[in-house]
């Protein structure tokens, strides 16, 4: 009998331990996912912040550029750079035949003549001389140099030919290949060529959308929250508004995209693919988030503050506007920032309103067509070129960086400025 | 022009505010008692300046284009043009007047463009004159009122309250907007495709609708086997099911652990860390699923001799499950912590261990709340878009094999609507019909879940 009891007790203690272990295991799993996730993104993405350059001697031959004596600035701009660009690449291997010359040309980026042109425009005295020019390597060679490209594949499965690899290795040995910080990733707009693609256009698109979203969502949400929390009578209509807000907070984001498409584009005829429409769509999405945050922080202001103001003869409106609302602002602002962070990461509604269009200019206003950072991630992730994989990860790192900064900011506002009532 | 007018009106508003306040001070200096604080006199005047301006601006924005169009097209009215042709003429006129017209310029259109420009300038200047004169009149009326020291605080506060009330209607307007944007296209869709075929058809192949020659009349029989949504619905719930298989055990167990076992310090750090998972944008999850998880599963499957698609339902559903973990863990954590301590104490007093208390007492007590949180998680899984678009297939297979690719409602909406859409095409309308069903399903789930959670909270508060 006693032994039986002991056995039972042991069994129960074991069950207790097991249950605890399950809990720890679940938390561990969640952390594990997070760590794998972040590790994967960083390990594929960090190399995109470096860019490979080939240093190629270029002879600025006036005759090949169709330049006459003493050319003006405009002449230099209109000159033909393609031939000298081609020639300088072909000169890397004097024995190259026609096919090989073509392969040599494809070792640098698609717009390599522009880099040569820029060099000459910076220093017109180079005409007739030879100078080492930094040329952006093609994205495949860029990947080879970073070690992301399998060299041991058979040649017909590679986009880099054996010949290109041979010349490239010679250049590496001569020290004519250099890796530098990839500034163009931040300053160039999107491009079909992986080595020239940057996030400037989508970054500006994101900024404009978020600004539009903030300018619409914040005032409307705060005013709505003040009404619902401080003035609304308790009746069916108020309940209906509340049910609406709670539901909107859980409506899938793609439905808001359909709203933007069906109402903003089709009925109001607003311009497609623009951050203006994107921002309005996102603002409808963030509205419930901000309303809920603002109401919570209005609720947290103790009634004694309101009673004191009312006792001093302030009207209800004055009490609210002069005392309750300012005291609730830290909570509201941090809720707003969190809402905006959500909006910044949103993709599906923006795809539906056409912000996936290929944009190779940097938008200057909310009325110019643009992409946004998450949409850029989607566009690049769907491209086949190997060079885009690290770009996607790098873009994700930039996006996550912004989200982290915004969330930290929200935390700081909340902890620094929020009054603790106790 | 509009901008200058706008700035002018804003300046006028500010000046009237200062005028109103000064008037209040002068009334005060004559030893009369003010009926409100001086700034209310200013607000009162400023509001009388802003409201008429706002009304006229919006009236103009609504009616000006229609009236100008009517006037322009009245030149063509008795020449037997069809409505579509008239619209085309009007578009050409507008384009020419902006200097963006590329094509043959007929003298007729040139004349219309000139007329258009002159009409526009007449409209603009008459707007300016009308706005300014009405504002001046209304401000003068208001100035007379405050000069006689009548009440100003009450009307100003009433106005502010009206503004607050209008803002709170935004939530209703958004819902109405969603319903409106979906319902018309959906009704048009069901005019061509019978509801029965949509709900019970087993072939989803919207690309077929693309082949149609637009000059031919719509032939409903052509679509008889194109828009059967059963594979889409099945795929949606299947992927959501896989996601919940990952999210419920992990989310629930970590919620229980955080609420019942974890020390304050662990809780303080672990909770926000898990919630990071909820803050990561879904497109990032999609990329992760497509680039890492999909190929990884394929490799494992191949090494075991299984045929695994690189875009499997398992990859999409599994990653989606990771995304949903924090929703379930935080919500169930909240729910469990709100179970009253007396229930625990009673159970401990009877000699139960902690896990027995959790399983036999706390879990049943918290069950409604936990079910609510799971329902919210399901609704999120059904509405999730980017993970499915990027990691699961886009072809709608009717399958229950998690290693094959399937498609979901959200993925099909994106596939259909990406790029240029032609409104009035059954294919585009199909996307809206899918959106409608998505909205209805998630709406039901949300309402039930929110009600369950609310009922549960009321029980213990």
C-alpha cells in the first residue's frame, strides 16, 4: 500500500517535470526559429553591402569617341563612349577572338560605358591618355568573388564561362579586382541588372506612403478615440462603432488592398502605383490600431484629473483638451509608431494598388509612381538572377533595421514620458 | 491657383481669430462681463470663416467637372455620337488642353480644348470670388454676434464635438467602403457565373478567361468549368490547418509556461522576444519559406525517397505557423493570468501539483479565452497573403498531400490582380468575389472570437 502510494507520487512528480519541460521546449522552439531566421537573413545579406569592381585601363581615344579638337562640355556629353569601352575590355586579352570579346564585355555591368563617361566628364584632360577606371563587375562575377557562386558546376550550367573565370582569376592575381562598400545600393533606384539595383526608389516610396498614412490616420484616429472615450453616450450606435473598430483591426490586409483598388482607383480615379494611394490604403489599416492605443491611454488617465479640472470650472471640452489628452499623448504616440511600423512592413495591399510596377526613377513626391521596401523585397525575390538573393536579404536587413528603430523609439517614449499613476 | 486661395483662406482664418480675441478684450475694457474666455471669441470667428470655405470647396470639387463636361459636349449633342464616343472626345479635349495629346488634332477638338481652358479659368475665378465674398459675409455676421457679446463657448464646443463625432464615423465608413468595393463586382461576377458553380465547382483555372476575344459577346457557357472555388477554399483551410498544427502546441505551451512557471525576470525578457516574431513583415517570412524552408524540405524528402515539391503546402503552412505563435502565446498568457488566484489556491490546497492544477483547473477555466485566441489565429492564417504567394504554388490543386503545392484565396487574388486589371472582366470580378468570401469568413471568425474573449473577461472581472 505504502509502496503503491510512493509510486503514484513519483509518477505525478515525473508528469510535473515533463509538463514543465514541454513549456520550456515550446519557448526554446520559438527562440530557435527566431535565431535561425535572423542568422539566415544576415548570412546571405551582409555581402550585398560590398560591391566588386574591376580596374581596367581605358584609353580615351578622341578618334574612337568621334570627338573633334577642343571639344566643349556638350560635345563630351554627346560623345560615343561605347567603342572605347568595348575596346578597353577587349584589350584585357589581346588574343581574344570575337566570341571571347563578347564574353569579356559581359564581365562588367551593362552600363559600363556610363562609368567611363563619368570619369572623363570629371576630368576632360584625360583625352588621349590612358587611365585605370573602376568598372562595376557583372553580378555573376560579383557573386564569384564573394564565394557565393559554385565554380565546380559544369560550364553549361553556369552563367559565367570558363574563359571569363580565367581572365577574372588573372585580374585577381594582378590585384585588379577590388571590393568596396556598396554605396550604390542605397543611392540607385531599382534596375533589371542585379549589380546596379538599389533601394533608393523603394525607400522613398516607403517614406512617402508612411507620411501620407501618418497625416491621415493620426488626426482622425485621435479625434475618434477622444470622442469614443470621453464624449460618446453609451448606446447602440456607440457599440456598433466599437464592434466595427475591433473587426477592422482583424480584417486581412489584402481586403484593404481590394478597397483601395475598388474605391480609390476605380471610383475616385486617383493615380495608380503612387504612394498617395498606398498611404491612404495603409492609413485605413492603421486607423483601428491607433484608435485602440489612444483609447487605452485615455482610459489610463485617472478620473481625479478630470474631476479636479471640472471642479475648477473648466468645461468638459476644456478638461479633455487641456488635461486628459496631453496626459495620454505618450501612450498614443507609441501606439501610433507601432501602427506605422506595421504599415511599413505591409505588402499585399500595395501590390494590389499597383505599387509593384518596375520603377527605375527615384520618386520626388507622393504622386510619382513608386514601390516600397517590402514590395521591393517581393519583386527581387521573384527574380531569377543569383545576384538578387543577397540584395533581398540586404533589403530585409534595412527594413528590419527601421522596424527595430521605430519599436525602440515607441518603447522609449512610453517609458520616458508616460506618467505612472498609483 | 487653388493653393494660393487655400493659403489666403487660412490666413483669413488666423486674422479673424485675432480680430475676435481683440474684440473680446475691448468688450472687457468697457467693464462688461465676458460670456467666455477671449480665445473662444476668436475660435468662433475662425470657425465661421472655415465652414463656408470648406462647403464651397467641396461643392466645387463635386460639380465643376460635371458641369464643364456638359458644356463642352453640348457642342456635339446633335451630331449623333454615342455615349462612349462622347467620352472619348472629352478625354481627348482634356489631354490636348494639358498638352499631352498625341495623335491627329482635328479643328473640332482644338476648339473644344480652347473652350475647355476658358471654362476652367472662368470656373476658377468665379470660385475665388464666391468663396471670398461668402467668407467675408459670414465673418461679418459672426463679428456682429460677438460684438453683442452673445454666447461663443457653447457653439464652438458643439462644433468641436461634431468634428470628433465625424472622426469616429471613419471606422464605419471604412467598413462600408470595404463592403461597397466588394459587393458590386461580386454581384456582376455572379451574373455571369452561377453561385452554385462557384461554391461547388472543382476546377479553378482563371487564365482561361484571358483567352477570350474582347470583341465577342460574353458567353457564360465558356466559363462553366473555370471558376470552381472548391480547390481554393480547400487549399486555404488546409494551409491554415498546417499552420495551426505548428502554432497551437508551441504557442499554447509557451503561453502556459510564461504565465505559470516563468520567473518575473524570464517573463520580462522572453515575452517581448517571442513577440518579435509577430513584428517581422510577412514578406520576409515568405522569402524565408521560399528560399530556405522549401528547398530544405525538398532535400529531406528526396533523401527519404519522397517526391516533394519545392513549393509545398507544408513549407508555407509551417512558416505561417511560426508567424502565428506569438498571437496565440500572448493572448493565452493574458487569458491564463486573468484566472483568479483563488482557483489555483484551492487546487494546491487539495494537494494537486502545479501541472495538475493547470491541466484540471486553470485550463478548463481559461478554455473559452484560449479558444478565442485560437480562432483569431485561424482568421489570421486564412487572411495571410505574402507567405502563400511566395512559398506555395499558384496553381490550384485539389489535394490533401502536404508535400504538393496548393493555392489559397489570398494568393489567387494577388495572382489575378497583379499588373493591369480590366474592370468588368469576369476574371477581375472573380478576385473580388474571392475577396468577399475571405472578408465574410474572417468577419465571422473575428466576431465569434471577440465575443468569446469578451464574455470570458466579463466572467472574471
